[in-house]
C-alpha cells in the first residue's frame, strides 16, 4: 500500500517543522521551570545532542 502523493510533502516538510516547534517549546518550558542545576543539565544535554547530531551527519555525508 503506497502513501498518496498529498501525504508525502506533509511527512517530509510539515511534520519536521511541527516536531521542531514542539521541541523548542518543551525546552523553553523546562528551562523556565528548572533550578540552576537543572539548567546546567539541560545545557549539557543539548550540547551532547548537538555534538552527536553533527558527528552523525558528518559520518553519513562522507560514508
């Protein structure tokens, strides 16, 4: 069963935008409601996620 042509642009473009907006809202919400230690943990997690994401992207591009 194939996905109709109308749904492919939604999956490729609209869904990632919705996920990104939700992630930004969630991080903002937890950032404002956390303590100093919590903010350090959130920042550390975001830095580690960025490094892993960049490494994975670089690996997939050059492999």
